[in-house]
């Protein structure tokens, strides 16, 4: 199936016209600058949050920000390079009509609790250097959170500290998407003044977890543990109830257990209990001293279409790369992110009232295709998230990919 350059251009122009119409409904936004040194509107993040209205942007200009703060409205956080927050950032009680976005921050601990609205996090770094027993990222009772290109930095501890390190991302009763993230569990540490048990990369209870690209690795074990039963390594993912889907959008996705301190100890890449698991056969799984990668569940293994979107900048372009079965028909879907909707073709993660279907094409022998979509220089407010999915048609069967969500900045 071939399409002329003019037909593709018309489709893209139509997509952009609808996109601008959708997002232009946002109210006139204000940007609040937070500078700890006094060079902005406020010196503290909480003061800026209190002053801001729904849809405003809070820009963290200069660090350090040694504070904890709470947010309960749809705001958009942006940070200058290397800006970090050493306290707790709590996002709670976000209404169903609100959207919150965070991009470019380094934070000690992010807490998302009881949120009905959509949340998108991009290019975040989690680190708990000063609080080893506090979850770097905790998600509970949240309708929709997506993480794009986020990572966990495992710190080195020098002060006397004792306890158990929590999972890098701790999820309960929530719907969570992780795309192109690098999540590392904490290692066991037993030294003269430090006694810390490690953790899985991700732990989830009664949740919908979707992973597209990236890696999840459990913490390493150690032979020096004084506590019986915790000398082993940690799984990449530990999940109880709910469901887990992992695709292999770019051929680089892997889940791995940490290294065991002994060849007689076994650890699985995924430790599961009562969860429904679907995994693309291209996903690489690494367990310690065993070829059995799942502790109790036999997963559904099937090829899943994938998509990766990146580079959404006003006046620039979004680059979308679709992956799937060679010879299949692939259609690019574009809209705003919304709560998960089950369909006969898979999970729809976007607003179906303003959905666009563009660029239908037969996937080549490589199984991938790329499309660049221009972004208008004006007319799109800060904090707008675009959601992309691909719809694959093969032998009369249609399958939706997991989504890729990007911010327009």
C-alpha cells in the first residue's frame, strides 16, 4: 500500500488542526519561577504551588530545594539542569478533570496518592541518598500515571544506617505505564556501620502495570548479611494480583534479577503471585542460577506491536517509530492520554472523542517505520501531553500497541 506525499501532508495538516483545536481550550497560563536564591517569584516550591492556578507552570530555576511540598491541582513542573529536591514531593487528590506533568527533575522521593486525574512524568531521576528506607517513588490509588525515560540512581551510603530499602517504584491499586525507563533495585549493603537489605526494581500489588522498552533490574545480594533469609538477590519485578504487560518496542527491553552471592542461590527475573502476565517473545529475561524466569505463573507469550515517540517541541517535530510484524498494516493513532479503556483489539489509552488515525502503511521487512510530525510554534499551551498508539492489522486480526506519551514543551 502506497500513499503520495501530498496525501500524507494533508493527513498531517488535519491532525495538527484538530490537535490545536483540542488544546487551545486551555486557559491563559502563567509561569511561576522558583529560585532558592531569590531570583524568581518565590523562594520555595510550596509557595509557588499555593499561588498557582490550574494549568499553570512552575519552573524550578536554581537549587538546592531542601523542602517537602504537596500538590492537589493540575500543574506543570519544569526544572533547569541538575535541579534536585531533597524532600518529599507529594501529588495527592488530583481531580478527574486535572492533568499534572513533571519534566526534568531529580527528586529524593515522589509520592502519588489518591489521584483520579492523569499524571505524566518525563526525564526524572529518583535518588534516596539521604533517606534509604523511603520509597524513591510510591504510587497508590491512582487512575493513570505514565513515566517516560525515568531512572533510579542507586546511591552510596556513608553514614551509619540500618533497615530495609523499599522497591525503587512501589505500586498499589493503580494503572501505571513505564516507557524507556531504567529502574534499578537497591543492593544489599552490610558493612561496619551500614546494614541495609536490598529491593526489587518494581513491586506492584493489585495494579495494571505496562512496560514498553527500557530495563528493570533487581538489587544484588551479598554473603555478608547477618539476617537469615535475605542473603539472596532481588527480582527485577515483584507483582501480586493485577496484570503485567511487557513489550519489546525497540528490541532492547529486559528484566533481570540481581546477582546472587552464591551459585547455589536462585532468583527469578519476575516473582509473581496471582497476576496475569503477557510478554513479547523479544523481551530478554535474566534470572540468577535458573532458566525459569517466572516464579509461579506461565505467562502469555505473543508478539506485540510497539511504538516510541520522542522530541515533542513547539516549532519542532515529534518523531514516531512503529514496530510490528513485517507485512502487517500499521496505522498511527494520535490523541490526548486518558484512562485505560478495554476494547476488542486491546487497551486504548487515549481520548477516543478526539482520536486521529493517520499514516496507514504496510510494515517493511525490517518490521519498523518512522514518521516525523511537525508541531506548531504557537497555539499549544505548556504541559500538553500527546498520546500515540499503533493499530496493527494482520490476517483479519487487529491489535493495539502499548502507548507512548510525550510532553510538548
